[in-house]
């Protein structure tokens, strides 16, 4: 990554415009012209463009297909109306119709676009999960192939009218971002929260696609959402497809291994596989579909005062090669991670960890911000169906094996620990490969970067092969070390 690109990515030096200014600037540009299709929460985005004046220069059509029968008649049937599937159908249909009707008349002098959203805002009769999908398909130049940006948003305002207002501003920000910042996706991400706050809206998924975004890695954009505070968690699958959490986790049993994965070692895989073998035998999990997540927190990704984005991509390339779905989060505390997961499922959740992590969980300094301290944290953790699967540690100096069953905690916490252990909130991981216990990722990484070939014995063969082929994580061969390359 060049210094110039890094500067653009790190700094947000845009002129800050409000939704009125943004909508008016677009209205006064005769080239940008298109359709607004909005389902749920009113015509709040289109309303901004009507309100500021000059809308005839921008709006070809607005449509609000609230009734499900009408919506199905226009866009076809779908299982869920507030979904990526419905949004994509709306964009496909309306963009095709726009070109069919107007391309011959003004295609050589118009940058066509379609903005669409499908939203479940606060109901007057019942409390619901207030969220929605929003997207824009647009031509960066007349007659160009279109590109697309879609986002998923969660709305936190308590009243319907406030949610409509926030949705309108977010929609204007997205349209203006496509109009003004399509050549700088990170600046576009910055701009989504103009005049908004995360107390009102959370953008937990963004996907750039089309010829205008060929160089954009959506996994890195997911990290940016978390890094810049637009959301606390983002997710993508092994093939790099960004997903919204509900698409993967909804009503599923979930097993999560947290780590830095720098690199994935034989211990990493043995820990997960051994824990999964126990998890699937739990009475409440048998017969259920299990989702396995590899989670990295911002703390896991931060070194030297910042996040190295190439290092991040190296790690997720490795996890992707292993077929793993990745969760990036800002949940340093496990009770916050648990609350996030139980937002989407009532099934059992398992957290896989080593003994050192369990030791940290019983360190009270991490709970200074909670009125109830460590007891409040555990109360939040275990109020739902959650269990820790704890992988043992071989103490390097003595060779002693430390497990969940013999771990020593502070004297005044011993009764709490015993209670949690006896009631099976913690469970030691069984049937492990003891020969792997001497492997530590920090040692493997040092050997990778120092040209010591013995690191290959510490990693799964497919991981070692990938690191060598792509020169990941600062890999240096013996020959490279000798020549200084």
C-alpha cells in the first residue's frame, strides 16, 4: 500500500455537508438522474430531494410499494421483504426499467442511478427488530457499466418518526457518497455517518461491486466499519463474501474461537476441532445446524499502535483457505460478544478458549466499568445458553498441565469459579493432541519472519503452503534471509 493511499484511508478531510446541501448539489447536476424505490419508513430519502428544490433535475420516478401484494406483483415473491434478496430485486427491476425507457432519449448525457431501500421501522402496535437494507446502482459516467453499493442498517431510535428521519439522512449520505466519493470507498464510508451518530444508526455491512470497484476488497471495508465505529461487528464468509450477521446466525447453534490467528497453528485447529466434537454432542445441539466462527477483535489486530491492513488480509486469506467464516468485532469483553450472538439466536452458543484466556476472564481489572463488577459480567454471559470450552496449557518452564479443572484463581473468587465449573458453564476440552501443546503462535511467527524452516512443522500443511506461496505474514525463506530479501 502506497503512502498516498494510506493517507487517504486514514484521514477524513472532506468538507462536511448536511443532507440539505448534499441533496441540492445533486439536484443541480443535470447528469445524475434516476429512480427512488422505498419500502417501509416512508419516502424519507426521496423527500429530501423534493424538499430542497430542483428535484426535476434528479428524480425520474419515486415508488413506494408498501402492500405486499403490490410489491410481489412488481418485484416477484420472496420469503422475507426486509432482505438483501428483496433489495437486489428492486435494484435489478428499476434499473432495467430506467434504461429501457430513457437510454435512447438521454443515455449519452446522463449518469443513471437507482436508489432502493426496504426497511422495518418501529411499529405503532409492536416492538420489532428495526433494521433495513439500502443500496444504490449507478453509472459513474454516461453509458458506463453500473456499479453498486449495498448496506445493512440497524436503527436504534425509539420512535418511528426519529427512525424515519435518520433513515432519510443515511440514504442521502449513501447517494451522495456514490455521486462524490465512488473513487475513494473509505471516504464514502466516513461520509455515511454525516449528521448521524451510532446511537441512532449502525451500518453493520457494506458491499461494493461492479467495474468501478474492482480493486476494492470488501473484507477490508468490513474491517473499516468496525475500525471507524460504524458498527461493533462485521462478518464475511470463507470466500470473502460480506454478510449481515442474521444471514448466517439466525436461529443457529454457534461455536466461536477467538484469537489473533497470526498464524493459524496446529493448536488453533486442534482446539476448535476438539471443542466442536464436544459441542455437537450437547443435548441441546444434537441435530441442529452449527455455525463455526473465527473471531478477531480490534485488539487482536492492533500492534505498534495501529492496524496493519495487509497483515489483516494475510490472516483472513489463511482462514478463508481453511473454509472459515470470520467475525471482526470490537467486543473486548466476552459478555458483549455473547449479547451480540444472542441477538440472532436462542440456540446454544459455545466459546472456545485456552487456559490463559480463562485466567484473564477472572481478572477483575477488566470489569471496572461495570457497577456489578465480575459478577455482573458473568450474569450477562450466562443468562442465556452459553458454555466455555477450555483447552489446556502446558506450562513451558515446568511442563505442568493446567486445565479448567485445576486452574487456580484469586482466593476470593475460588467459590465463584467452583460454582461455574460444577454447573458445567466451563468444560475442559477432551481428546486433544498433547504433542501440539508446546506450539505457540508467537514462536511460529518469529520463525516465519526469521527464515527458520522449522515453523512448517507447527502449522497445518495447507496453511504452511499458502504462507510460502503468497509470502504472507512477513515470510522469509532461508535463501531470502541470506540475500537480505
